[in-house]
């Protein structure tokens, strides 16, 4: 597994976010002659990461108005998840269904012992059992790969960079003015403003790249768990078509905040730059899955 070095890519991308943050901190410290704000942003960032990670399941499920279901209410879903969790040697997660006909699914939770898997009513009606099994295998691997922790850290650092960049605009301006008499004000102002505008964009691009990288991992590892990459490829095609016909509301900020967890983009597809996509293109994912099926790589476990 991880033939595309996705774990290394994720580590490098997270490292890139911290480089951006440290760069902003250096400029703020230089402009204000104080490291107070760097420490403040660090504390806030750690607190935000801990809160979003610890409450990730509650926040995501609430945004979808999902309700818990019993084995009697969702027998096929329960049976598939029970079989896959046993095959993976992991605890059985809680199961939820979201009352929307837009087809999608996601998994959340800080660890396998506190995990939840959610399917929409739309995806349960759209997919056959083989395709549903492939989707649930994908979602379980997000939990087993600790992707919720990764995404929580990325989101917290991205938010920290945005807040620091806003502070940087003031620090660069006033720090630059204060240094005018020494001849360095113009340069400090220019560097500070450039970082203030470019850093949040860079953080967003890196955060989205991390999300796309983790989707590739879940595709590969989920297909290894189920032994059926072609079923996932078929499911992804159906989900994309269904989401275009019945998209979720992109003006609902809670759904926007949860969209990166879903197996496919829940909003109507459009001419969005690849850098700003929350998910890899379906064509690319299907091509990789079809290659797995041709080479037989999904038989390689462990």
C-alpha cells in the first residue's frame, strides 16, 4: 500500500504549513520587536486543534443532521461495517444516516474506539451492496489511518496562519512606519503585506492538497480491505453523477466545513482549479483504482 508515497507527501505538506507560519512569526517579531503574538497564536492554535479533534464526530454529524441507526434499521450497512471492522481487527464504529438524497458518505472520530460512519439516504438508495461495501471500506480506512487527526491539525494551522496574517498587516504597517527613519520601513512594509496576502492562500492550497492526498490513501487501503477496487470505481462514478443532480447547499457553512470529510465533492461540479479542490478528480481516482485491479496490488496486505 501507499505506492504513491502519500504518507510522505502529507508530512511534507504539513511541514510546509509550519514553515509558512514560522515565516509570519518571524516577520511579526521583527516588526513589533516582541515574540508575544507568536506565543499567543501558538497557544490558540493548539487549543483549536485539540477542540476540533476531540469533538470532530459531534461537529460533523450535527452539520448533516445525522441520526444514529440500529442493526434493525440499517441491516445491510450494519452487516457490511461489522464484517469489515472484524477483517481489519478494529472496533465496530457507530452508524448514522443523514436525511438527504444527495449521495455521499463520511467517517469521523478521533480514533477507532470513538469512530462514526455516516451514509446519506441518497447513497443507500443509489448504490448496490457491492458498491456500498467499497465505499464503507474507504471510509473506515480514514479512521484507521488517523486522517481525522491529520485534517484537524491542518485546519487548525491554516486558521492560525490566516489570523496571524491579519495581525501581520498591522504589524508590517506600523513597524514599517516606525523604521522609516532608519531607512528600512519600506522593505518591511512590502514584505509584511506580501506575506499577509499570500500566506492564507498558500495555507488553503496546502490544506486542500493534504485532503486530496488522504483520499488517495483511503481509496487504496479501502480497496485492499474489501478486495474490490473496481466496485469503488463504479461507486465514485455514481456518486459524482448523483451529487451533480442533487447537490448539497454550498451556502450552508456547516456543510462546507464538513465537505472535506465526504467521499466525493457534495456540491455541483464546476470549473474549479485543481489547486482549490477538496477532492481529487473522479477520473484520476478511477484510473488509479482500475490500475490496482489490473496489477492485483490490492491483494497485498500488511
